[in-house]
C-alpha cells in the first residue's frame, strides 16, 4: 500500500528514515480518518493527491460473498475497458459472431476436397457450442434456436443476428446493444484452440493405478 500511496501523492519510497528529504515527499490536500458501518471500522482517506486520476473504489455488502461478487463484476468491467483502450474494435455478441464464423468455416470446408475438411467442420461445430450454451442457459431449445438463427443469417445476410437471451423479440445484437471486444474474443478462441491442439498431441493416456504391481 505504501507504493500506491507514493504514486498517488507524487512521493518516493525511501528504505530508511535517514534518507528522507523534502524532495521525496508527496502532497495531499486532505488526510482524514472516517468511521463506517455498525462496527465503526476506521478508514484513512487521502484526497486531492498529486495524481488526481487515481480513484479508489470502496465496496460494501451484507456479507463477504456479495462483496466478492461485486469485486469480480468491477474487475470484469475494467478488463473490458482495458481491452478497448488497446484495441477499440468490437464484434456483436449473443453468439452472433460465432455463428457467422461457423458459417464461413463450413463454406471453406465445402471447397476443400482433402481430409482437412473434417477438421474444419469440427472447428465450426465447436464455434456453434457458444450460441447453443447461451440458448440453453436462457431456457430455450438449443438446437432449434441455433438452426433458426443460422438460417436467418444465411437468408438475410445479417451476421449480427444472435441468441435473444432476454426474450425481447429482437435477434439483432446491434439493436440490443450487445457487443464484445474483438481482442477478447480472439484470445478466447485462440486459447481454446491451443488447448485442443495440446490434448491432440497426447498419444497415450494412462489410467490411475495402471502399471502398478
């Protein structure tokens, strides 16, 4: 915490008090201690710091599980913002991009006469598992819902059509404002592909206790 406070206040960390000089001190307009909660817990509040862009989020909840869930949600939101800062390109969510990609993979497999076409079709089926999971988790029939959305994408030429998880009567993810970061989606697909490749490289599987005398 000392490093964070030094960064916020514009100061420098010193290992010994003998090395403390005025040019290594930071600045804060207000330093105060406040109490909160029924247990009167104390918290030190440092405001008007040198690094004014720094912000502290204070989360409170009725139990530790709610606080942990709030922390996870905020962390996920901050990761999305970080990804958008790195690459501001987006794709539409709701499984629409996976369905569109699967259609393109199937088209490429149809044009491939070698044995690789079977691997390509398997990759397309793996992409379709995402919208199928979304449909199933939303209480919809996964197979019929996927088939309907896929046929509409092909017929209408609209790659933005996805799973209507909120049952709003609209499958266009642009209308529903459901988006995902392109960099995040690419990382997900690449990580899953690398994992499958690693498993396929295993040419022998040993069961527990096998080979023991």
